[in-house]
C-alpha cells in the first residue's frame, strides 16, 4: 500500500511543472483575447452559437459564468448559452496537455464537443427562434460583463487600472516608482500566483484521483478493472454525466484524469465534459429567477450529454 501512495505522489509531481506552464499560457491567452465580453450585435446575431462554441473551448470556466449572467439578463439566446456550456471543458485541456503521452486524446474530444455545441446551440435557436427574439433586450453601449477565473480573479481589470495609474503618476517621480511596483505586482499576481494557486489546487485533485485509482487497482487488479470498464461502456456516459454535474473543477479533473489513464472511454469523457460547465449551471440557478427555465436547461444539458456519449460509444462498438 505504501508503494501505491508513493507512486500516486510521484505521478502527480511529474505533472505539476507542465501543468503550471499550461496554466500560465492559459492566463496569457485569456488576458490577451478577452478582458471584457461586450453585449454586441454579434452575440445576438446568427453567428452567436458559433462564437459561443469557440469561446467555450477556451480552457476557462469563467466564460460559462458570464454566459449564465448574460442569459439571465436577456442579452444572449438559449442557443448561445447551450453552445458555451457544451463547449466548456474547464480543467480537461490543461490536464491532457500536461502529459505528452495523452495529449493526442484531446483532439477527438475537442472536435466532438465543438460539434455537439454547434448542434445543440443552433438546434435550440432554430426551434425557439420566435421566443428568443422576444426575450432579448437592448443593451447599453457601455454595458459589459467581466470574466472571472475559477478562483475569483477578474480578467482584464488589472491591466486597465495599471494604465490609468501610470498616466496619473507621470508628473511625479515617486508616484511613478510606486505605479511601476504596483504594475509588476499585478503581473506577478496574474501570471505567477494565480497559475500557481490553480496548479496546486488541481494537483491535489489529481493526487486524490491517483491514490483512489491506485487503491482500486491494488485490491481489484488491473485486469478485472479493465474488464469491468469494457463491459460497462454503455453505462459510462450516464455515470460520467452524473459526475460532470458537480459544480467544481474537481469533476472535470476526475473525468479528464480517468480518460487520460484509459479508465474512461471517449464517449464517457465526452458526456461528462459536455454536461460539465464549471460554475455555469450554479450561477444560472442563482441569477435567473425563472426556476422552471433553469430546470429545463439542466435537464436538456444532462439528456443531451448522455445521448451524445452513448452515440459515440455505439459508433465505436460498431466499428
């Protein structure tokens, strides 16, 4: 048993450096691409589900939170909301990228999730086109929604404040030095401390998963576990979808980790990550006062994830 715990710790430590690099790159991408999401015509037009699907693929659960708030405020359609939710993968992308041996598994997963997001997004928009047009409201020119990361930090805010500070302090040498120190502190906070905190949090989840799998393999044996997973492939989408409903990055860590180790099939991983929208569903229930509508979104997302995962499994079994 000591060897199981030691192996789990070593495997986790091996992933941490690449996981940290992945999270730093994600921070750079987020701050460069989207500091603010504005309620422009593009988010209400025919391209909205496509944009939502693309934005959702970015490895950040904050976009699903923004989508939930925008939907509650009647600024995007239900189709766009579904597109973002379905495309969102939370921690799956950095986990699979952190291990070169499993990185190839990311490609089919992203293709399936993007395709599923387009299908549900445009399908919903087509079926509910009249309802959605009446539901949308006109937004103000200066209205915007800030994207919050998984640990509550706001994307894009720090850079703006730094610029204003630099402008106001140009005439005073001491204020300029203070502003420069503040800007350095903001960059360290954004590109070092937040990625480091995120990496440590995710690493703890990965360690717990590795320990749990190690104990199961120790007592059950790997051969029996593989046989059980093969015999229950059609149940995996349902079970993974239940896990994916947990509003925490731990669920996406577990699904991605099991998929990377071969303990979860592509259909199961796809189902679990389709229904997993980070904190999006939790925020939707909090912000949107129409409880029946929230339950309908919840039920549709769950049923769709199980359906897509099962179809993928049936295709692979047929092949």
